C-alpha cells in the first residue's frame, strides 16, 4: 500500500540514500596512496578499486531501479543495503588486493539502490517545482556528506589505519537499514508483472527512444558524471603531484563541496523569483568557464592547489544550478516506471564517471587527464542541453501537459 511522505521527510531520506554512494567514495579516496604500500601493490591496482566500485554502482542501478518497481521501494532498498554491508565487511577484513577489489565491487552494487530509489520516491509523490525544490534540498544535504567525508577519512586513516574507513561504512549501512525500516513509507505500488523480461525491455525501449529523456540524461551525465570522474584523479594529482598529505587532501576537498553547497543555497534562493529551468543556462556558464580554466591550468601551469581546485569548485558550483531541473524534467513523463527511469539516468551518470576514470587510467598522467577529460565532460553537458531545448520546442508532449517545470512561472 502506497503512502505519501512530507516534503521534508522525503528530502531527508532521499538525501541520505543518495549520499551513501558518493560518501563511500569520498571517504575512501584519502587512503588510496597508502593502500598501495599497505598491500605492496601498484597504483593501477588501487585505482581499480574505484573503477570496480563505479562499475558495480553503475550497472547494478539497472537492477535495483527495476526491482523497486517490482517489489516496492522499501524492500528493494533493504536488500541492497544488506549487500552493501557485506561488501563493507569484506573490504575491512581484506587480506589481499583481490579481496579488497571484490569488496569494493559488492559495495558498489549495494550502494546503487540509494541513487535510484531516492529519485523514484520524489517522482512517486511530487512533480514540477515542488519536485525540483526537493531535488535542490537533496543536493544541499548531499554536499555535506562528501564535504565532510574526505576530512573524516583522512583523520580516521591517520588515527586508526585504513580498515577504520570501511568500519565507518559498516555503520552507515546499519543507519540506512534502520532509517528505511522505521521512517520510510512505501511510495509505489509493487507490480510483479514489471519484473518479466518483455515489460522490462519495453520500458527501456520507451526511455531510450524518447529524445528528451536521452538529452536531459546526457546533461546530467556531463555535469554530475564529471564529479565522479575527477574523484578518481584528484587524490593522485593533489597528493602525488601537488604534494598534499592525505589529511590536507581531505581538508582541501572542502573547496569543492563547499562551492557545490553554496550553489545549492543560491539556487534555492533564486527559485523564489525564477523558474528552475531559467537557472540552467547560468549553471552551464559556470561549467563552461571552469572547463576552459581547467584545460588551461593543467596544460600550461605547474599544478598547485588553487590551479586545480578553483576550476573544480566553479564546476561544482555550476552543477548545483543544473541538477534540480534536469533530473526532474527527465523523469516527469514516466511516473509508471519511475524506478527504471531513475536507474537509466543513474547508469548514464555513473557510467560516464566510470568511463572518464578508465580513460584517465589509460592516459597514465593524472594532471594531463584532469585537464583534458573534465573539459570534455563540460562540452558534452552544454551540447546536450542545446539538444534538449530543441527537443522540447520541436516535440510537444504526447499528453496535454506543460513543460515539466513551467508551472513555476505562474
């Protein structure tokens, strides 16, 4: 039986679930250089722990999203949180790099449900500007987790060793299970018929054939995907090339998260006077400027903290302007398959980050990779939005409804 939650409760639960994946990544990044020594391994092998996490996260969303349509949001979330818990324990007690790699893959699979279910419970209950406001609030709260995580990870690493980072993740998994069990209402009507192969393929075909969904999802892929891509590069750029300690790296990452959080606050204030859609071009200006600056500084100037993190921070500031409208607009036409739509969006978002990280690993020069790959993400984001606007103008919706967020202007 479905039940409606308040906007505040939906925002808090959604933010917690969404944050679990990025927190699990950000908490871990300060330990990556130390893990090379701890396991007497190579830098490439430790980078692979992030790549496998991304891969598990990206591909498992296609399962967790559809499963949440089939058995309900709550049951699907509890199942995948149990998987995340197992992966965290595997990583914490890993006797070798092989077990660590397996644990990170399992972690990624379990954490995937947070991204898909959080957006689905918003679409289940809210539309239009109200949904965009919740997405913005999720963004505000999401910024706090990754902002604190590298600092917390760096401190835990210095005080208790790398295993303590994964024990923190065990605690997060337990908190997530308790939150879902006692505070999250079921917002969708489970439909076992959606679990059959034919309806699943029909849902995917419906999504990928909708050019508005594809273009808006690529905007998110270029914006948020860049954040995941640079997460695989920054530890090696800032620690190895710039010379920061793991603790200094954790504190330094506050610039990225702080500017992203500032962006979400500014967006929330601006939404009182402007439609969410009107704020997207401003975000693209920030993303474009940051992309150009990063391309210049990484190819011309010697790497320093400011030459790296100032463009990264500006890019993150722009993401906050793009996220609320584009995520809501992408999912608005698909209330009956919200979990699957969220899964495909998340797959593109995380998959693009995985692709960026893989290309960076192939390049082998983190500074060069950062200054080349991230600007390409910015270009994809801008061009995809141009495509999206063309689709909205040339392809009116099949049902007589307005552009997903246009009612905010009234």
